[in-house]
C-alpha cells in the first residue's frame, strides 16, 4: 500500500510522464512538418520574349491616327498545343485569330477612338492564353503617339 508521500511522488511522476509524451508528440509533429518534401518541383527560366511559351512582342512605340486601328504587336504560340487568346486592357485591343495552333502568330491590334486627344498615350493590357489544363496571363504596355485627323486638332 502507498503511503502519503508515495502517492504525491506517483502523481508527480505521472504528470511529468504525460508532459514528456505530449512534448515528444509535438516535437515529432514539428519535425515532420519541417521535413516535408515537394514531389512536383517546378523550374523558372527567364527567356527572351520570342522564346516564351506564349510570346507577346510589342514595339517600343508607334503612331496611330485618331479613329483608326492598327497593329501594336504580335502574339505567338510556342506551345505544342492549340491556345485560345483573349485580350483586355485600358485600350480597345483585339486580335485577328482567337485560336492559335502551335507555332502560329496573330496581330495584336489597338483601336484609337476619334475623341482621343492627340499626343503620347500609354495603354496597358493583358493577354490570356488558355489551353487544355492551363492558362497564362501576360501583362504588356503599349506606347502610342496619337496623331490628329488631318485638318483637325492643333
């Protein structure tokens, strides 16, 4: 039979034992979390825009007359599958072809409203390319010198 002091030591030993088990469990849980491995690794390579899977080539600057539309760049599909192209932005952007086969390109066009003030303007856009199982978004900037319609403006 346990005496008074023996019961106190037993309670203390059980309490310490429980704390050791809990601490060990937390330690192994943290160890397991910090030793996780990534099985699907991805690599990132910076390449020239002409070599990208979806290449958006924009000239440094161009001139377009008020009320007209013109090419402001080229979008090229360097993937091995068909992609669907959409373009949105602060300008009135459009493309000739919505679907690009591997290796194909399409003109990126911008329409300048007749009411746009003559002078230098910057337009921002986003090309979205979607394919079976994925998509990419490419942001771009176009610098356009808007020319006045002949006989109008300053």
